[in-house]
C-alpha cells in the first residue's frame, strides 16, 4: 500500500519569494495541510492520544499511591501520627481482603 502525497502546484510566476515556497514544501507543510483537511485522521489521532493520556494517568496514579502507602507503613512507628496511619492501613487492608 503506497501513501498518497499531496500534490503541490508549482509556485506561481508572480510570487515574491519562491524560495520560501520551496522551503515550505521541503518542511512538509503540504502534508500537514492535507492532515488538517482530513477530519477522520484528526479524530483517530486525538482518540489515540486521549487513550494514551488516560492510561498514563492511571499507571502514574497507581505508582504514586503505592509509594505513599509504603511511606505510610514506615511511618507507623512515629508516635504522633502512628495510630492514625495504622488505622488507615488497617482500613485499606480490610478493603483489599473484601475485594478478593
């Protein structure tokens, strides 16, 4: 399967800066304009980007929560907040057991 490349018309005769027209063609501006004219490509690219962001957010939140729980387990021995943290950890553990 071959990709269709957007056809670029040759620069008009009365163009003030024909070298700028050639640079735009070299930079792929024509491909970008063709992409912008295709709403289905834009939709699916944004859908894929949204799925990626959501998955990254979920994985990052899970890792951050695990780190916080590990730090809380180590802080149980702190006199002032140790009892409160142990209650929170007991609650988390009971919820994990009820899910299984």
